[in-house]
């Protein structure tokens, strides 16, 4: 099923929503899904939604990924810097998230 899901998310990242929990926790599959559809991040496992590398990959694809919860991320400053570097014309939503910490 790994190959089937990988093929599906390469075509349509939203297909991640139909994957098993085990595959929603697979970094390679989740990265491929967010390359196609950044909101697929919302279907990834909680562990991967809190993974710095996954969040960075999503932010590089689309600034909207920055709005996902980041309370437990290890390197918030680096992620915010990545956002500011890639999307200097979009307001950084981090101040809105501060009240959740």
C-alpha cells in the first residue's frame, strides 16, 4: 500500500486523507502530499505536524502552512525566519499564535 499511496499523493496531495494512520505518519509520503496540496499537512499524523522539517517543507510550498499549530516545534525561530525569507510580502501570522503558547 505504500507505493499506491505514494503514487496517489503525487497526483493529488489531498489523497493523504484516505491513507492509513501508519502512512499518515510516513515522512516521505507526507512531504510528497504537501508538495501537491499544502493543506494535506492537516491530514498528517500529529507527530509529523509538529516536525520542523515537515513544517519547513510546507512553508516553502505555500505560506499558508504557517498557520498550522506550532506550539511544540523545537525551532520556532528558524521556522519563522524561513517564512519571512520565502514570503517577505505576507504578514507573519506568528503574533496571532502567541496567545496559544
